[in-house]
C-alpha cells in the first residue's frame, strides 16, 4: 500500500527534479566543491553535532552522549586539539556508537545502566528532505525507509564526476543495470547530475511486468516526465535479464563501434555474467568501463571482466550512506578504494570492539553531509575492511582522498548473487521455516556462496543427507519464497536469482569452522 509519505515524496521529486536536471555540475566545479567540503570537514561535523544531535534532545545519540558525560564544548575542543578521528575513537570507547542491530531497532542499546530504544526513523536527518523514496533490505519488515534528498544526490554526483574524471571519463556514455527500484532511480538521477544524462538504463527484472509493484512503475514515470519538462529526457529501462543480457551487450558493442566509451554501473556478479555472455556469444564489449558495487569484489571476478576487455572501477557504498569509496586508479587490491572523507568519518573498532561484539576491523561510520539520509555517529553497518593512509600517486589522492580501504567484507549482512540482505532473515528461515517444512534442526541447513572459476557467484542451499529424500526444487522454492516475503526489496532482487538460476540445493553435511561451528552462511 502506498502511504502519504510516499505520495508526498513523489510530488516533491516531480516538482524539484527539473531544476536539478537543468543545472548539471561541471567536472571543474565538482573538483572545486570537493576541495571545499574537505576544507570544512571538521566544521561540518561539529555543525552536525550541534544541530542534528544536541539540537534534538530525543535523538538516541543525544542520550548516549549524555550517558557518556560529553558536552558539545568538550567535543569542539577535542576536535580542534586532536582531530576528528581521535575524537570519534574517544566517543566509541565512551559507549557512543550503534551496532546495526541497534540501528535497525532489533536490540535495545544498553550502555551500563542506560537503555536507549532506537528505531531507524529516529535517526533520519532533520535537515534532509524526502525526495526519492527508498528502503534498505528489510528484516521482518518492509525495510528501513531511507530519505534521499536531491541536495545529497547532487554531492554524490559531484564525487562520481571526480572519480570518472580521474580516468578521462568526461564524455563517456553512461548506463545502469539493476532492478527497477530506488537504486536504479538514484543512480540515474546521480549520473544525470553531471555531463550528459545516462544514455541508457537496463533492468534485470521486466519493468513493464504486472507483477512489479505499482509504485515502482509510477516512480519511474514521474522521473521520466520531470526529465522531459527539464529538457533533459532520461531513458526508460530496457529489459535485460541475467539469463539473456544480449540487449545490454548489444548496446555496449554499438556504443563502442560508434566511437564512444561506454560506462556501466552494476553488481560484480552481474558484471561477471555479462562479461562471460559477451565472450561466449561474440559481442565485443572491450573498452567498457564497469563501476561495480553491492557485493564482494574478488580477483576472480575482476579477471573475468578483464578477459572481456573491460576496465573495472570498484565502488563501496550502501543505500543508507550513498557512496563510501571509489576505486584507486592504481589499486593494489581488487577492491582498493579511496574513502570519501568529505562525506564520511570512519574508524576501526579496534580491540575495544570486542565489548560491543564487533571484530577489530569493523568499520564505524559517521555522516558529515548535512542532508545525508541518516545521522550516523560511530555506526557499524556490519562491514569490516583494511584501512590505511598512503600515498599512491592516484588522481583521487591528489584530489584529497588519501585514505584507502580494501578487503571489504560483511560480518553481519549477507551478500550473494547480487543480493544483499540481513543475516537475521536467513537465520529465521534456516532455523524455523525449513525445519518446519522438511524436518531436522537448524544445523541441518546452510546457505553457501560458491565462486566459480570465472568469478560468477552461485548459491547453494546445503541440506544434510540424514533428512532423507526430499523435493529439492520445493526446498529451494520454499527458501526463496520465505526470503522474498521479508521485504519488497528482497522480493525484487530474488527475481534475479530465479532468472539466473543462482540458487540450487546440494545434499551434504554443512561446512564447519576450525572450531567446529556451523555458520548459517558459508563462503
């Protein structure tokens, strides 16, 4: 059902998008705006504390700060004396942080005798407008509502322009390939914010199918109508399923033959499918630049893309934060990325993270943009990575992004087959749904991601042989139906699994760790 807030957001989007589209940012202005944001980084952090946390007495962060005995003046002095990173570390040690379970409202944040109940809507940025309706992956819900402000998208567009400009991408022909939801709309509008609008968009799910939720199609129509009013029309998504991405491969080949450089943003697993398909079916997509994000970026996956003649730009980000990092032009690792320090503060949990149930390399995010979707202060999104400051000689470092992050993996969210979802969803299915239907206990079931030699992801639902004969197709479909029912975003993404035949059942004992544990998700 479409609520008032979604209708209002659609109206705001339709009213404000034409002005946004008529004023694309130049590559020179994008670099200049980045320099300004970096210069004002600590000032914007303190402004966020003053207006969005201390100025909102009921904010969960305000309560955590009161518990820690942190006054605004103390933090202002600390930032000026020791810098932003050290101030964030002191706050984390004092208990000012949230885990993803606390952020999602699944657990109460307990710090000593203080208990703070958190719901995602309590952390929505008070200075952000609700222009682009979106949601993250949900767990026993329809997902976390995400407010995306066009001012925030414009900054994301500027940073994307800096990333592409560092590779000579000022005149590339841009395209997006994913599902017809908020992610596709966000990226289409972002890419329309600099240079020429996207030349094409492709959907892995039929955007004209009657099975697609009505508001998805209406949001796409609103975007296209507003773009026509602005005199900068945007393409309607063309259907290019994972099982037959020939429309996309043909567009890439045609663009290249016309003397242009094609650029495509998609998921790593999808890029592997496309690259393999192009080679096997005789499409020449060499010279294509692929910006890939949304799941682990491995050497095998990158190798398959390069075998098709493609160039790869890693990207790290989430729906709640926007882009977090863009790939280094001379990276030492497949996912070596420059942290967008103008938009985010980031520290490691370190050894102190054990008390919060976080591994030492867990990333703690702090939002700096005034219109970022959420107020984040040392928020763990469930990801971990290596991180260091080093001089690489890359144009992105020269632009001011000197911090590198790599080996980015999730320790709480699960990602496989171009789908990211909360482990909470999978656990409930493995613990309750499957045993109730097919017998056994939770340790008789496991979800495993298998990376083929070419890097293409494949998922296996492992079922212990001791359960005897069962209908494997029925078991796989039971799992998919249960997972898709958790949220609309899950349902949209799992349509791609069915199309690509990503999930299969394998009858063997679930894998164990060295310590003898059976993890619910095994890679």
